[in-house]
């Protein structure tokens, strides 16, 4: 498995909690950016001659990919068709903001190989959406799902956030029930984070917004798990739920230590065999200039064994398959396996971790609620 990620950093406005790399530069920047993406595809070696590796998933993330003008989106897929080798059954996802999903946009999407849409709904409470400075309303989000489903896009994923200012357990329960009633096959839900440098972080420091208490966040998470499972979804990763055959293949490649290539300003690439991760610069103008000059605007980090082991623990313990001790021994040696087992023992005895298939460490339901502590105990 290998994934290709393309970062589209354009947003019409900024949400107060967001710390992803994105910019509100005007649409005039989009075509030069897309042309630079086409050149980066060539520079990164995904040549048109079929020599490039085959990708099993393509993910257009952001930013807001649905903010691309029709010309820019068509041109991006032209470059992809010229320079990228996609597996015949590749999962092709685009992130969309609900208010961009119009009949015209859905018709445009049908010209492309996109077969999965991921939408940041976050909440179905208009007051909360306004507080977060989301551009859409709850009814726009629901309408967007209907439009996509009517056009044949069954593979939809929605994102929710819990632990929001002003949110109650009752309100969040209603949100989850309404979202599940839409018949979507994939749901992601994250606890609100107060990331340094965001307006939300500043507002908390100034006292104009208060953080939901931990108990409420925990209750929301418990309720989410119950409702998603009642609706027939598998809880396959700490923050992700899917119906059978609808797990995110692209995100699974991150959790499974598979290689991925990231194109665009702020995108990351990972090559487990070469033990290397690289990061493109987070600046559209600098990115275009560097690509124009024939240089990848990337910094590279060599990953030592401890870093790779820590990442393995963090990513695998988040999944329902868990952390394979056989794999730990194969990749990091017998000593590291022993260390891992020793550190997991108190959690196994307390019922926070269980062994699956006799050898993989998995979080139990009790363990899910203290996952950060368990993960940090198993790290070096
Ligand atoms: S639309 Fe998405 S990427 Fe843009 S500011 Fe909001 S959360 Fe961040």
C-alpha cells in the first residue's frame, strides 16, 4: 500500500480552532499553485512513463480542496492523470466544506475520479458553528450529504468535534444521532484541542471562552462509541468509525506504517524503508518559487529506532488490531519487545489493555479513555 496526499491550503476564512497550514490568499493563487503541484509530481518521480510507484489511495486534503475553482480542480486532475499511477481500484478522497457542496460542484466532481468525500461538519448546532467561525450551517451540512448521496457518492465521511464551548451531552447526543441517521458509512470525531497560536487558544487565555470539563468530554466520547456501534459501525481507530468495507484506506496507511508521498505546501512524506520523513515548507509563495527553480522545498528527517518505535506504539495502539509484539520484535529486536511487554503488564492486569490473537496489545474500552497515559508508558 502507498498513499498520495495533495495539500490544498486555500480557505475562504479561518476557523478559530484550526492549526493546519492554510491560507486565505485569493483564488488568483490557485492556478500557479496547481501548476507547481504538477511540477512537483514530476520532481518527486511519479513520471508519466509508468515508472512511478502505484498508489492505492489519493487524498486531497486541506485547507479546503472544495474551494478550488472548477478550472483549478480540472487542471489538478489533468496533472494527476499525466503523472500519477493510481491503482485501478484506488480510493480517491476529497475534503469538502458543506457550503461548497452545490449541484454544480457535485456535477464537477463527477468529471473526476473522486469516489469518496470527507466533510468537516463539526457540529449540527448553528450557535456552536458560529462560535467556531465555521462558514456553514447545520442545514447546509445535511443538504450537502443529500446532494452527494443522490449523485451516487455513497462513500461519505463526516467529521464531528466534541468538548466544544457551550456544548452539552444532550446536544452532542442529538448531533451524533442526526449524523448517523444520514446513512453515512464513515464517521470521525475528535476532542477539541486548544492549539497554541490559534484564536481559540488566545480566547481561552483571555477568558472569553471556557474549556469543556474533562468529564463532559469523556461522556461525549462514551456516548459516541455507544451510538456508532449501535448503528452497526466498527470502532476501528480511536477517533474513527466505519461500516464494513468503508474504513478509510488512506488514513489506514498512516496507522499501518505504509509509505506515503505528500505534495504541496505543508505536506509530509514518509518512507519507512529509507527511515525518512520529509516536510514541505508551509508557504504557498515560497513553495511555488522553489518548485519553479526545480527544487523540492522540503526538509528531511532521518528516523532513528527510538522514534520509529514510539511512533509505532502511538499509531498502532490507536487501532482496533493493536500493537503486534511479533512485529515489534521483528523490527526493533527482542529487548524492545520485552520492554514493551513489561510496560504493558500493569495495564493488562488492570484490564485497560488486552491481548488479541495471543500477541497484539489492544486497548480495552476502559483503556480507550486513558489511551494517552498507556501510550506514553509504552514509549521509550
Ligand atoms: S476550513 Fe478546515 S483548514 Fe480551513 S480554517 Fe477551517 S478547519 Fe482549518
